[in-house]
C-alpha cells in the first residue's frame, strides 16, 4: 500500500471541499443590525471565511473565540498601529523576498489566505495597493541560489497552501536543486481553515514525500490559535502531513479574546503535542493597524505564558514567547515587580545576537518600543501608538 493510501483518522471524510464565503452578508448568524457596521470594517480589512470554519463558532456565546478570530469587529477601525509594524519593508531585498537573518529567506509567494484572521500582521498584503508579493518567484530563487548561507526558506504570504499543487511542486523542485537549501518551511493556517487541503490531494502528498527528504525536510509551520480548532478533521489533516514526511510545528500569536488565557493556551499546547505538532513560537502581537482589539500587553502576556507552561509534559512546553521586532526576534524571558527581561533570540545586527536587555516594568506596554530601559546598556526604541483597549474576555 502506498503511503498516501494509508487511512488516517478512522471515520473522517478525507475528500470534503470547503465553500468559501467572501461577505459578512453571507453569514446568516450575524444580525442585520450588525451587518452594515461590519461591512464597513470589511471594506477596509477584507473578510473571508468558509463554511467549515464558520461551523466551529458557538453563536450563543458573544465572546466565542472562533468568532473573534474570523468575524470583523468595529474596533478594528480605531486609529491605532501601523500597517507594517515590524518594518518588513526594510528587509525586503526584492519584490516578494525578505532576508533578515543570514540563514533564512522568506518568499512571499501568495497574497491570499484560506480565510482572514482579523488580527493578521500582514493584512496590508490583502489590500489593493499591495505590491509586496510576487507570484513569480524566479528572482527569489536566483537570490537564494546566489547566497550560500541560506539554508532555510520559508514560503509564506498569504498562505502558500492556497496555491495550486503544480506551482508548489515547481517551487519545491527548484529549491531542491539548490544544494545549500536544507529546510523548506511552509507557513500556513490551512490545517486549521481547511483540513482537507492535504487529505484530498494525492499529488501534494506525493510532492511532500518526494521533496521532504531524510536530510533536508519540509516543515509545516502550522498556525492553530485555540484548541477548538483542533477538530478530528484537523488532527487527521496533521496526521496526513506527517505520514507524507512533513515535520509539523505550531506558531501563533497571543490574541485578546482568543487565547489570552493560561488554561486555553496550555490546553492548546498539550493537544498540539499529542497530535505531533508541538508549539514552537508564541508571538507577541505586533501593533498593526486594525489590531487594537486583539492586543495583549507584554506583562499580562508573559504571565499567561508562564502559567500555561506550568502544565503539561515537556513537549507541550517548548515554545518561546517572542516579539518579531524590526531589529530581531526578542524573547520575553521574565518579568518581576520592577523589570521586564528580554533577550535577542535572533538579531538582524550581528552585534545584538544573544544580547540581554532589561526594561522598567510597564503593564500597559504592548511592544518593544513602549519600554523604557532600566540600565544604560539596554537600547530605547521609538514608541508605538497608545493602547486604549487592553482587556480581552478571559
Ligand atoms: S493565515 Fe496568516 S497571513 Fe493569513 S490572515 Fe491569518 S495570520 Fe494573516
């Protein structure tokens, strides 16, 4: 029996096709009185969902986390944040190609996602004037081929798994012809939005088996935010990636109203570990325009992360809590009564690598730039906008 023919989770339909929904008017559970307001929000920050994902919402709960994740909120129109909060434009070397750390290049190869997370930090890519994504990755491939230090390539966007299997296979093939590229990462929320993307596509499964090789793997950087997304179908989907040679890990932001709760986060981490997709990063939400209702202050975030990590086995307690700042990935290491302790996990500037920094405790701060140094060695960065809304429903 070929590997692709092995049944995954018994009783799970592997062939379903989700039905896309592109307007809040197509969501009958949203009361007519709300729709007009939400339509205005979705004119600015696009709405897209599907029947499967909307089916996970408990509409009797006004604070339902899946609803918060996918249904627009009027507070998104508050004047807050920047569209490119971590200044990705500064590390864009050519259209659709970001190079911030020596070993890793990002190829922004698709400008569409299976659905749109309301708190997305790349929502600018879904706007009409976006020119940061390129469907033609040939320049990016040449850039990677010319840079022997690049051993990791992250396919991102948008969601690469929304591309056709033919295009994905062409990209895998081209990357495998570059000897110094060892790891191909796919950043995707399709395992949560459409668990059948991989299960119904034998050609994609075959491509994974061919291009995820013993000494140069394909990694799925999955994006589950809440344990309710880990349905039997989603777990069967993860199983299908793994059976076809893909290594799975999970990364997600900390989002008010969705997973800003130690019990929820710990439950998510444990279920992910059980499913073979252990947590890798927890991101501090970037102060991105439209994201004020989803922001969690750093100190509260650290307390949630700390408490969540008191439970579960070691495999469920592996993530690092980091800020993807324009200067690097900054780990939030600890908080005490007076200070916040940070360390560069990855740094854009070589001299910052591993650097430890200490800041005065500020319970309202949501981003690196809001913090005041507690010693002469720690740098001060420019401030981000003031946060008026800090409470997520616990
Ligand atoms: S899947 Fe990722 S890129 Fe797409 S909307 Fe969600 S957070 Fe943004």
